[in-house]
C-alpha cells in the first residue's frame, strides 16, 4: 500500500476530538475534550503548542489564520493562528455548539448547536448573523456549499437538511439518520461534507454507507458501501481535489473511496479500533489526519494526490482487491492491470489494453463492474464497445473537474467491482433451546418444564447441577463435569449430556437414566471420530443427538442404538416431546440477515411417520431462532430473536401461527424475555424477564413470569377485534385436544368443553355486536362458525331484534348444519365398531376418526360445496331409516313432518344460490298447517325421546309453535309495519324447528319448552272460542284477537295464567328428565354429547339476555 | 396484645413461593390457594410458605421491598425525616424476621437485609421514644403519630400506657396531695 499508517500519538484526554490542517498544510490542529487546541508541526512534534479555549472543545475549524472553536461555554470563539491570541467571540448559543465549519473562502462560519439552531456568521463582522431554525433536535454537523449558496446540516432528529443561506429556508430535508436525543447519544456524528470545487455532491454518512446527493436535483445519485464496514460511519471528508472521499467509522475503519468509480481505493484499520471522530485531508491531498475518541492523533501518509497522474490512482487501488475483494479472482485481476499500467502512459490506451485483456479472461466480471461504475444514472451506463461515448458522458457530467479526473476512475472501475447485492447471512450456530450461551462461566445448560441444568466452569469447579422443579421426580444432582459437557437436556426419565470432541477424546454422549429400575443408572456413548454432537434432545423412551456429520442418531433411553438418518442440513436445534421429534436445520443460506431454516417433525409412535417434511420455518425477517420446543400439551412451538412466538396449527395444514410477541411486553428496548415453557391450557407463556440482556444470569435465581398470548389480529383495540382475537386464539389453542385424543392420550374433556363453550359464547357476542351494527351478512358468516344449538339461539336473537331476513337465512343455515351433523355421526359409528374389533389397527383408525372430526369442524367453518356433498351422502340414510324397526314413528305428526324435511332439504340441495325464493315457497305451503302442531303438543313431546334420525324431524312442530307465538307476542305488541314481517315470521319458525331439531336430543326440547308463557296457555284454551266467534280469521289475526282479549282480562287472571305456565314448565322439566334417562340408552357415545349439549343451551339461553349488547 | 399475636397477624401476609411439587387448588376458609405447579411462582400466605419451606417443598421469593437498594433508600429517608416515613410493608419487621429465620437460603444478601431492617427499626423506635419523651415532658393531652406499624405500637404500648397511668396518679396525687400533704403535715 502506498499509504502508510503512522503510529498514533496521544493528543488529548479521552472524549470527542476534532482535527484540521492549516491552509498551507504545515500544521495539524486538533482540539479535544480537555479544552485545549494543539498545533502540531508534524506528527512527530513532541511539543505541540497548546491554546486553552475552554472547558471542552467540541469542534474546530481553521482558515486564513483564524481558528474557530466550539467550546463548552456555549460560545463559538475565534483565535488568531498560529499565535493563539483570543480574537473575540463569534456567536453564542443557549447551549454548547457542536460543530463549526468555514465556507470555502473563509468569510463565513457556520455553527450548529445543541439548542437545535444553526447560525451563519460573517467572520469580519460577527453582528452579521443568520439563524437557521427548523431542526427538532441538537445539530450534529454543518457544512457549507463551496459555492456559498447552500448549507447542509445534520441533526439528532434524524434529518439532514439543506438550507438556502440567504433566504434562511429549508431546500430539502431527508430523514436519513437514526433519531437520538443528544449528540452524545447519537450513533454517529454524521459529519457531512460537500464536494469541494465542483460542489456537485453532498456526502452524507448514513449508517454504514455514504450517500451522495446531487446538488440542485437533490437526488440520491450513489451510495458508497462495502461489506467490511459493519459499523456506522462517523465522519466523511473530501479530498481537496474532490475526487476521493475519506470516511472514518465507529469501529475505527478508515476508508478512502474513489467517488467516480465507487471504488474503495484504500482501507486502513485504526490500530486499536477506536472510534474515529475527526478526519482532515492535507491541502495537497497526500495525507489524512484523523483523531479518535480516545484523544489520539493519527496520520495516513503517502496517499496519491488527485493532481498526480491517473496511473498513480490505479496503482494505489491495486492492493484493495488482493486483500478485500474475495468475490473475484485476484490473480486474474492483477495481471491485466499490471500490464496496462506498465505499457501505457496515456489513460485512454491503458483502458483499451485493459479491455482486451478483460475480454479474454474476465468478461463477465468486468462487464458487470463497468456498468456499475457508471453510477450517475442509466443514461451513463457504459458498455465496453462504446467506452469513448461513455467517457464523454462522464465528462459532461463532471463539467468543472474535467475529464482528466474522470479517466482514472473509469479505468479503475472494472478492476475492483464491489458486490452490492444481498449479502449472505452467516449460519446461526446450533444451540439447545432453553440454554444460555456456552461461553458464560455460569450458565443454564437447560431450563425446561422438568427442571434446570446449570453448568459452572470457573477456576474452582467444573460442574453440572441438575435440579428438578418437582422434587417428586428426582432429588437434585451435582455432577462433576470432567468431560466438559456443553449440551444438556432433561426429561422426566433422564438427563442427557453431551460434550464436543477434543484432540484426544471423541465427542461423547452421556445419559443419566435416573428412572431406570436397575442399579445401572448411567450410560455413555462415544461418537465416531470427527463427528461432534451439535444438539441433543430427549423424548419419552428415547434420546436423539444431531451431529456435525449431518446425522441424527436415535438411542433408546436405556442406551440401545436405534435408527439413524441423515439430516438435510446442519442442525440448529431439536426438541422432543413424547413420541414427537422436532428438528430445525439450515435449509440453505439466507441473505441480508435472514436465516433459511427448515423444519422436520417426526413421530416415533407405533405408526412412525414424518409429519412435517422439511418445510421452511417461517421466522421473522433478520432474526434467528431463539427457542424451539413443544407446549406442555405437545404442540410444536418456536420463538425467534424478534420475540415472536409461533405455534403449529395442526388444523390448518401444519401452518405456523404467531400467538405472542414477547417484545410487546418489554419495558425497555434492550429488555428481553427468555422463554422456558409454553402452555396452552391455561394459556401461558412462561418466561424469565431479563433486564437489559437476552439471557438471565444464574444468580440471583431468576423468577419465572407469565405472559398471555395474543394473536396479532387487526384492530384489537376495538371490541370486535378483541372478540375475534379471543375466538381464534381459543380455537387455535384447542387444537391440541384433537391431537392428543388422536394419539391416544387422555384429554381433559371438561377443559375442552369449556373452551368450546367459550368459543360459542364469543361467537354469540360477536353476532350480537354485528346485529347491532346492522351487519347482517357478517352475522350469517359468524353463524356459520357456530354449533347448531347456538345457531338456534342466534335465530332467536335475530328474530327478537326483528331482523327477519337474517333469521330466515340463519334457519337455512341451521338446517344445513343439522344435516352435516348427522352425516359424520352416522359414519362414525361403524368406524368405532371396527376399532374395537381390530385392536392392531386401532391407531390408524383413531387417526381417521380424528381427521373426520376435524373435517367436520372445518366444514362448519368454511361451509361450502362440501356441505352439499354431505347432504347428498346423507339422503340414503334418510330414506332408509323409516324402515328401521326400532324407531316407530308417531303417526300424524310424523307424516306431516316427514314431508317437511324432505321438501326443505331438497330445496337447499337444489340451490345455494337461489335460497331465498325457495324458502318462501316452502313456507307458503306450510303456513296453513301451522296450527296443527299446537294442538298436537302432547303427542309430539312424547315423541321427543325417539329423536335422532332424520325421520324424527317431525317433532319439530311443538317447539315451533311456541317460538312462533313468542315472536308474535312481540310483533303484535309493537310496530306498525308488522304485517310484512309477520308474513315471514311463520315461515321462519317453520323452517327453524324442522331444521334445528333433527339431532333432536332431548336437550332441544328442554330448551324449547322452557319459555312457555301464561298467554300461550290461555291461548290454547281459548283458541276454540275465538275461532268460534270469528270463524274466518286467519292464524295471525286469531293471535291478535287473542292478545286483545288476554289484555282485557283482569290483572289477577293474567297472573294466575302466568302462574300456571310456570307450573307447567316444572312439569315439563320432570318429564324431560324421564326422557333423558331413556335417551341415554340410545347409545353410549351419544349420551356424552347429549349431556354436553344440554348443559350448553341451558347456560347460553340463560345468558341470552346478557347478550343484549351493552355498548350504546 | 403481645408480639406473638402481632406476628400471627403478619403471617396472613401474602408472599410468592416457587413450589417443587404439584397440587391442585386447595380450598381454605381464608380463600383458595394454588394451583401449585412445580417451578411456577404462586402466592400464598406466609404461614403456608413457611410450613412448606420447612418441609422443603418450596422456595420463597422475597417480597419486592426486601431488597438491599430499596431498604437503603428507606433507611436514609427514615434517618433524614423528623417524622415517621411510610414503611414498605405494615409487617416489615415481622416478615423480615420470619423469612430470614426460615428461608435465608432463598434470599440473597440476607445479612445485609437483616441489618438494614434492624437499622430502620432502631431509627423508628428511637423516634418513637423521643416523641413519647417530648409528649410527656410537654404534658400534651394528645399526639398524632402516622405510619406506625402494629409491632412498633405494640412495643411501646404497655410501657407507655402504664407509665402514663402512673404519672397521672402521681400528678393527681401531687395537687390534692400537696394540700393533703400539708394536712398531713398539720
């Protein structure tokens, strides 16, 4: 490298520093937080002259023998140079100035301050001030446009603003930077720099890149970045010729760019890696002085100057690819360049030579690079054939500087292409979920639901502590860790430890099988040479180890080697639960911070299978996996470094649903939650809050906290959003019941029914809310999710709130549901029998049954063609069953009833599109008979116990009449427009019972008989007399008439009727109980269902009044 | 009322424990407790916590205020103020004693905490004595003392009341007595 890094020397005390050269380049001037300005004759100057300017000096600038400093006493002072005599105060701020800068002629000084202001002061007359207001945070830096027209400033509010100095107005503002509240807290000092001479470009350090903005158009024309610069850039400085740009970063990386070619021509690392905070070019352009936050001064010497020949520039750029550019073959790059340099004096010729060489062996690389070199815009893109043209264009662009400057850049460009595309992300290392990093001396090797394994590795001791949450499992253990185990897992049966291989020893797997009933509680396995354990996990009766040879080795818990198989990629982590094994591995290389992970889920049960076959694991962008495991109920779950918890949704094709974001619960930005367990029932995320870190310390013993789940649904602040979130969360977290029962575990049926009840209640609430908001379509959609019983409630709610159209649609829906419900039931039965018979196949069939059930659920949700299929399937049953001997059908009711369901279901079968007109037809034909059921009340009730097959739908009439009359009650007592409504009402009622009842468990009867009113009783008795009085009355008119008469009764009479109604109800209840006991005989597997249903409707109907939506 | 009774009352305070056994909810007259899941913090009354601790069935999580930094703050404030400052818990002394005696292994820096609480206690008791002294010396009829805990009142009650009674007797004897004394002199 032609540029030589001189050793650093101590200049100031620790803190922010600044550096500049004087006009002649004979002196280096530095200022620092000790409040001194030092004037160095050279870097070797052992006795620099010091001028004290204040308590602290933040920034200095020097021109025309006048030194300007920003000091801590809130002033911008001037000193003569080199004498150092105070020369007055230029301006004052209300707080300290942060940066000062001269314009190119030295006639003005700009100063930015922590009080959000920028001032421009004439050096000759400090009363001539211009104040630029508009920043909303302390100003970081200021720079003058060399043509004195504009001024650019950067501020902690994240903006970079260009001001028109004369008008004191903002020309443009870019929100480029990270916001901070003070200069000291700002990530970067963001020293802006305007290209000298041509004044064409403004360089803005943004994070790790430098963005170049074009004057006047203020468009971003280019970004300088390279992959080595991982730290934010602090300062930028243009070379005096305006061709090169030097940058200094937080990490102490100094880079010199050829702006034209966007090439990094030089890189130097600060010898101690301190933050560079001051940077200045020697006026000749051959040296760069820099200072760091430790107060040291350094110098880069021997840089090629801009005025030197273009070959110099090429030479200076040569080493760059050797040391840094690993994207291209260095040797190939070098050879043509050397030749080109040696044989050519003229740049143009040089280029041609290069071109020839390139065509031979590196066409693609150079071609690409050359295109990139034309960074200005598309127009300027160069293709090898028209290089001259391209040069012309560049020349045009570079109007002031002239093409002499452009040439070297263009020629250098093809040699050092900088890859700017997406960068590959380093693979995340393998880890044990629930462990803290291995480099810690005291760490958790495992914290899971069983217990805690702690590892100590300090001078005194190398040990492993095993402690169980539940001491009933095993007492705590203390093991010496002579093998140096780093991986651990813990289950109810065993502790599994693993260590990596050393020079002498192979990688080992050690298992403490404490639940073994023999005396040997421990076994150990050596892995083959060269194979290292990367991840281990324990399941029920097995242990698994993933190794560096992309192998997964299974062991029985007693130490028998079992299957082994190859993994598709390097393992990240594993988790075991029961018979499930979950593996996450690298599927490939991710880019731009993303990880490309794949996931496998295997079942080791009697039916071994791979449930998830290497699908991509959906983790958040730019994050890595931080926890993987199963919920306490056995659902796979993982958490990424962004804190998002995702749960496997088995009912939606094994997709992953985010259920919680732990970062939402963090108070501070650097706080994290370290997850140790996930429970679905109750819904808990058990984790340890870590203040200011990702991992908890082992001491003091951290306490577990519990976070709730929350699906990231939209608008969860609204009541609707809240209920939706609750509903879907409940649905999601209930999935495990299905899985557990399908894999032969006992399930907490009470909890399941509780969850279902909760869901239905939520649906009902949402239904009520939608009703309130007049969203009837939405109501129907919600009703589709409901179980059939709840739909009945919904119908009632709808009709009570006089939404007849809605009620009608709902009743159609109820019918469909009823049919659906029967379909699976019928199909299920034979399956169950076979299951009992063939024990060996039990597992698979369980599975099937389960699938069937799930299918049923799904269909309830999406309710489409599938529903119709089912109905068709059902039909044969319906036809066949009347013949079945054990279900004698009561005559009159049955006859009528049998007709009805067929009519209706036939209608629905015919059309889901034209449901509306059909429904009205049906009801037309039915209204005339609507009276009959009322009369036949008793018989239909007694028929109730015979419920259950489609044939028995007829029992519907009884409840129907009742609901009808309640409906009429209401409508008669209100509303002038009741007429049209009433016409529909009977229809609705008609449809509803017939549809709703088919599953016709006694439960329905209970529900339906309950709200019998005194008026009804009275009506029953007096109907005849009314009819006798007015023989020509229609049904509705009869009721109206009856209402009138009933009202005319004395209060006492009415009371007595109501009393009777209550008594009657009690009676009915008794009868119901009798029926129930009979109903139980119907089949044991239905009895459960019945009882569940019974409970539900009772509760829900009782709560119906509560649904009367409270919000306005 | 003697100190053991106050301590008995303090045992009704709630602390967090981390059980190492699992048990369903238990239904007691005072309310339901649990369920107890191994490793999961749960709130129980002190008496149960201590009982479980003695049987090595749980770890006790120290109350939030039982922290060296917080207690130092309270102690400094207590020393600075003339009057009684609010205490972190109405049973701070009793709880400290109970928890530190039975579960000092679960509480980091137990000794420091003990010292700090003792400091606070001493300061407060000194204040109490001082105020009692000035109360008596100024012959006030009543005084208002805020933020006193039951235990603190209890330490001074019997003595103070008795001595007030005595003094009253003495004083009331003094005035008529002076005449009586004279009469005796006669």
